[in-house]
């Protein structure tokens, strides 16, 4: 683990202050990282070592705290958390930094946001890495109302739903704004269609832990995308797959292959 968070800056989009970091080699190929639900740029990308891994490989590494998360503004209005809106924050960050085209990597909710970004702005995305979300991108990832209930509960002690307890404990650990997260979870799960996935015209890597009971099959999602490969992350669940060595090695090999194309 790399426990030294980088310096963050902020910019304003859609009336919200969005926090981000811009690290690594300034002259390297840029890669934009989009974190998952109830997480943050530090929790998803710095502490598990992605910033170091990608920076050491020569990339310019950019990550934002999604609205409702980390050091960004945290509105309690569910209507502002649709994936298309959060993808808009990411594109606005690229504009703010003057980046015309980038690799994009997202985990879980961040994978959904990254896909919405790619479909809305295909000319901005060079390649796409989706972690922690497989066919659930299209078919859904189950009933998440208990997660919202868990986030709004007075304490973890009264939460009995297993997945609800997991996310409530995670939110408490990261000292998150639980009302903002409850608003986010209610509208951030917009689905994409089979036809949407077929319109993605960049190389895609889809990586999911073999013990992940949320994401759905990476192979089934990859079958819908013209230029996609699936990766099983052995023995990892949804929470632990993000920092796995197998995932990092595959991502670096994928990025190198795309860079040579």
C-alpha cells in the first residue's frame, strides 16, 4: 500500500466543487481514474497502489472524487447522481486540464460512469478498463434499496442486511456523508443496453473478482463489446479485487498493447 495521498486541486462544474489530483509523468500518456460508490480517489487508487503502479510505468495519472464523495461537494438531491451527470464531471475535468484524449479506468460505479463517458464522448477515450462490473452493467446488480436504508440507519448495530452492513461499515470507515451516498445509490445505477455496449469502439478490458457477488460475469459483458477482453481476478471479492496484483499486471499489459496499436 502507498499511504501518501497526493495534493488535490479543485475546479467547478455544474455548480459543484470537484476535487482531483494530477500526478505521474506530465508528458506521459494520460489515464483518468474514476472510483466506485462510497469510495474516493485516495481509497480506490492511491492506497491500493494504482497511482504508484501507473506513475512508475510512465503514465500521467488523473483521478477525481466523484460528486458526493471524498473532498468534492456532496449534494443530498438524488437527481444529480445519474451516471451521465457524473460522467459530465469527468469530461469537464479533461477540459479543465486541456486533455483531448485519454485512457479511462473505472471501478464498480466508476466503471458505469466510465462507460457512459465513453458512449457520450467517444473521441475523448483511447481505451477503457472496467473493474468490478461485468454483465451487471446491462442486467442490473440486484436490489440496492437496503444499502440506502443501511446508510440512513442511526447506527451499524441496527443494520441486518449483509450487503447493507458491508457498505455502511465502509462508509463509516471512510467518514463519508451518508445522506449524500444514500441519494447517490438511488439514481446512479442507470443501466446500459446491449445495443449501447455494441457501440463502444475502443479496446476494453473487463476485470472482475471470481468471488464478486455484485458485478456479474465479465465474459458475458465482453461478448457484447466489439473489442473487449475479460479477466477473472482469482479469489477476490468486490472489495478486494481493486488492488489485486493480477488486475494491475493485466491493466499494464493492456495499456501497453493499446499504446502500440
